[in-house]
C-alpha cells in the first residue's frame, strides 16, 4: 500500500487520531501525513470527517428511510440531473445509482414519519422523471459504517497471560 | 496417608505471573499491557465455518493426527509462505495449541539426562516440558546487545557431549526478537557439526515487521529439515487462541512417536476448531495481513513512546511485545512491575517471568487498541518521572 492508502485506511476508522501518532504508526514524519491529508482534501479524495452517532440513545427523534426510486433517464444527461434534483434537498442523506430492480436509492432523515411521508409524496414523487417510489423505514441500526452499534465490544481477555 | 504427589511435579514451580493476576483482579480501573494474546476477535468467516461445522453435526473425533483436509491445507500454506514442504499424512500432526506440540516433541526425543538448550528470555513452558520429559534443561542467556538473537558462539559455548536438543523460540515471546536468514545459517552450522536436533517454535511466524524480509524457518535451510520439529499454530496469526489449535511438522520417524503420545494423551485436537482452521488457512491471508499492519503501527508507537520517555529499548521486529530495560531505576523487574501496578494501575509482566536473565526488563504487550496503549503508556510515563525525581540514579 502507498502512504496515501495507508493514511486513508487508518483514518477511515478513526479520523480523530493525533497526526503525530498517526505518523509514528505509519513510520513517517508528521509533515508528510499533514501534507498528504491537505492534498487529499484539496483533491476531494477526503470528502468530510463525520461522527457516527447512535441517535436512539439520545432524546432526539429521528426517522430514517431508504427509498427505492425508479426514474426515466434524460437524454444526454442520463440519471445525473434527476439525482442532482434529489440530492439537493438537505433532508436527503445519500443518493446512489443502483443496478437491479430500481435506479436510485435515496436515504432520508426526518424528524417524524409524517415529515418523511410528506417529502416523498410532495417532493420526490412529483418530479417529472420519477416513475415510482417505494419507502422503507429503518427500524433499527445494527451496524453502520463498519461499526457494530447494537453491542459494543468488551475485552474479555484475562489481565495477564504468558 | 501417604503423600499423593509426585516429587518431580511438586519441584516444578508455577509460572511467575499469578501474583500480578491476583493483585490486579482486586483492583478497579486497571489497564493491562500484560496479555500474551491478540486483541482481535477471530475473523468472522472463520468463526462462521466453526458454527457451520456444528450445524452439520461434525462433532465426532477426527483421526488422531487431524483432519486430512486441514493437513493438506497446512502443507500448502507452509510451502506457499515459508518454502518448506511436508507430507500431510506422514510428517504432520494437528495439536491442542502449539503448547502440546512442545510437550510432545520433548517427550518423543529425550532420554533421561539428555540436555536441552533453551535460550531465554523465552516462553515459560520449555524448561518444565524438558524436565517432565526427563531431559536436563540448560539455559542460554540471550543478550540485549545482540537484540536477543541467539549467536553461534553462545550456542557453541553451551554444548556438552550430552546436548541433544536446541529450542529455537523465534519470533520471540517476550522480547519480540527475530532470527534472520544469516543468523539461522550460523546456527545451522553448529547444529550440524554437533549433531543436534531442533524444536523450532514459530507460533509468531506471521507477525514479523521487516518489510520484504518475512519470517524464515530454519527447516528451510539445507540439512535442517531432517533435524527439526517445526511448531506453528493458529492462535497468534488468526487470533484463535481460545480454539486451542496448533500443529507440528517433523521427519516421519520423530512425528510417529509424537503421534503415539498424542494418541494416548489427547486423542485428537478439537473437531470444531479444525473445521474452522481449514477456512483460516485457506482464506485467511488477508486477515493476517491486516492484523500485521495494525500491530506494526502500534509497535512503532510503543517504541517511539519509550524513546520519548528516555527508556532504553531495542527495536523488536516480531510478535507483539516490546522489552524495555528498566535497570536505571535500581529496582528489580518484579519490584518495578508491582509498584507500577499499585501506584498507576498498569499491569506489565516482569522480564524474570521468562527466565532469570529477563531481570532488568519488562514485557510490554501491544496487543491493545491505540487508545489503551496511549492511556497505559501515559501512566507508565508518570510513574517513571516520579521514580527519576525521587531516586536519581546515574
């Protein structure tokens, strides 16, 4: 692996690591890591640093939905223009072009069921190129971004062993 | 009533870590660097195969030497990774961890009075296993100035007419030392000249950090295969300690006798573990690579922290241990470790648990997350600073 990929592999799991420590672990200088990070941010290889939150444990109400959307691609622009119209809504979390039974997978976060339903019926379904939608509500998140949310891991090893 | 106990067994001491375990178990907020096993869970695809084998009802004994399917995969693996070839049916035995293989090899090869050369610091079972097999353990004290590698001269100096066996415990627990090709070539010459045999405990073979120069087994050197019992296993490479699965490879004449003991004492290694291990050795290379990469990062971090603390520590290139020197504080390893546990609640293992020549050293395991290492080493740093203020030595 090249240095860039090594940095990315590490910070994908822990973006809060101290740069000094990261440099030590990768066997390089802090400046090298800092420069690579800056360059990768500039090149939009690193698109953001986010926090994985289990909202269930907070007092905030959140409703998450996965919406399967079938659309008519537009001449010359394919799926891009309809995708753009969808992803510009701030309540939309993610938009993926999908192979298989439908075209776009849209993930959505709302405060209430009604809010999500309204978005789908008022905004998404009414777009010209949208043929149909199918809304799936997320009931429970077991694992997200490679992290198991349901059951945090405890160290079961003995304190000392030879 | 007569004494029910064998005086030979009574004469063998328990390993030296019970005390730390007992003290630590009574404390809260203890952070440990004292563990000799990986922190990763066994990769899921391997666990899944174990579960699947149970679902399929594979719950009977396997043949004494182990599942044929597993042995064939191990043979391919050893060829692919280390360039040694063993016949899966005649030269290989699946054991209950590498530990059983050590015991079997000693018992199969030693006659009363035969001397066994055991380089130390090293894993705690070689000396008692040699003694239990009626052999005479002879310790070779390895030196930090040689990066705790065994030199041909040290070996030569320890040989007597009674010497039969040499234990090669590399990559080494507790020092993290490795033996490279040239080091082994020098040893091989002496072994050949004195007609010795070797037990090569290579349980940490997958965990070396020398870039392209990956682990070399002495069995791959000319003339050594017929003199070597090669021991390896799944515990460290695949994070499978609790599955208790290892293996031994040796020339047929030796292996046959080992198999006899195994047959009477053990029957066969756990069947579920063997099924899981087939998956490990067949499809586990990427897991091993990922874990090795992770350990290597932690290794660099730990060594850097010791340098920053001004603590002398040679750079270890194997296993997941560092072995810093604490002589400057004028405390024994045991005193240092006990006080650090009491005052900073950090568990480490005194070097003396691995032989008296470990005096003045500590075994630090880096089979922990970066956060745990950081916290533990911060505490260790405080402890050292306090010692330096109170008793400035040299």
